[in-house]
C-alpha cells in the first residue's frame, strides 16, 4: 500500500501538479458556465447545452452516447454533473445499482476541442503566473473566482481563510467595481460575479 501511495504521489507530481493552475481555471470556467445556463434557462437548458454531439435532451429522457446500452431511472434522486479534463470525447455514468438513494454521477467533458486541451497541458507561461492576482491582489482575485459560482459571506470567508469582516471588505470592493452583485436570500446574502467579472476571469484564463 505504501508503494502504491508513493507511486500516486509521484504520478501527480509529474502529470498533474505542473498543469493544475490552468486545469483548475478551466474547470471553474465550465462550472460557472453551467451555473449561468441553469440560472437563465433552467434544468432543461442546462441538459440541452451539455455537449450536443454526445448528448441529446428529449424531455423527460437524457440520451447519452455510452459504450453499452443502459437505462437509469432517477426517481427523484437528482443527477450530479462532474466536469472532467481527462475525457473529452465520452461521458461516464457512475451509479450503484444496489443503492436506490444515491444520486448517479455523470462525468461531463470540460474540454471539447483539441486546441483548448493542448493549451492546458502546454501552458504558454509558468503555471504560477497570476495576472489577475497581480491586478486585484491574490485574495481579492480568489474572492472573485469563488463568487463566479455564487457564495455567501460566510462561505467566502471559509474558502479564503479570512474573517467574515475581511470577506465583507473584499466583496464591497468587488461590488463597487461592478465585478460582483450582492442580493439577500433569507438571513444571508448571495454574492455572484457579474458579466464584467466573468469576462475578467475568462480573459485571465
């Protein structure tokens, strides 16, 4: 077991760690795009936009190009979408036939063209380069990235590892710059990146 663990660590050090900054930005961008599609058009729009060559939404059935024929009835369990960088021409459906309560997981390609994929594994600059961090400051840039998916002040503080007061200062600065919006949801607030903030994140990527 120790040899297997050491091998996994060595593999990660060579195959993943040097490219993780670019890979994480790509995954964050895909998740943000899915979230925007869901907010603007609902579940049906999200399912229809996943990957037209590989997926077809024919309500109430999601048809997926799959290596073998299989039918999965959700029965109200929901479906977890998992963006992946390691498969750009196929989906994988992960589910436990013996567990009727667990939601199936559908891996969704986060890269749909070879040019984008090549850029991730052969970055033009050093993986530690962060022009957005240089512009806004590392913590504030990280706050904008978190807000791309939507978050409360408490969640933002936890993700950044700062106090809620500091998180509020960062959200005020980003809001004043029109990079995020803040709306109240019950007893908490929701911070969400604006179109301008998303464009800034996309340009940095």
